[in-house]
C-alpha cells in the first residue's frame, strides 16, 4: 500500500498500486517483511480442504505490468498444484466469503512464508 497526496484535491490517497513514472517527494510505501505475516492470495485453480498445511509456490512468474490500475489488485496467484517439497508459502487457512469458498474455481487462501525460505533465515531468499 502506498500513501500519497492526490494532486487535484490535495487529500491523502491510500492505494495498493503505485503507478510507474509517478514523481512524488511525499509518497510513503509500506513494506511487509515480517515472516509471521498472513497474506490472502487467490489460487490459480481449485484448492481443496486437504491442501491446508501444504506448501505452494507462486504461479508462473508474472510480468510487472500485470494487474489492475483501477483496483491495484495484482494478477499474481498461488500455484494450486501444491508441492511435497518446501516452497515459498504454506497454506494456513481459507477465506470463506460470498466471493470465495473452499474448493471453488479460484480458491482464496491464507498463506504465510515458509520460515526456511524467508530471506531473514535463508541467504538466497525465495
């Protein structure tokens, strides 16, 4: 999330998206690097209840130009094909909402960094 002053109204603007080429001397960005942080991410396919506790990587590398400039939401997704080997993330929960349920077409899940893969504890990072 970034915080900047909206040029026309001079009001603070909170956004998940920072447009390329923006010139602002007062912009603030938050970097979440705590290895205990829980993130909500959408899978690139169905994830069943049995995947709770499983390891998963992000899906294929995304272009830095993907995502919505309107909402700020990324198009990066979690690879629903979970791995038996250690990957960057561990599934720790599911989002149960009107827009997502366990096992739907693109399941929203809660993930945490796998500690062994986090850059604070692994010299090569994820």
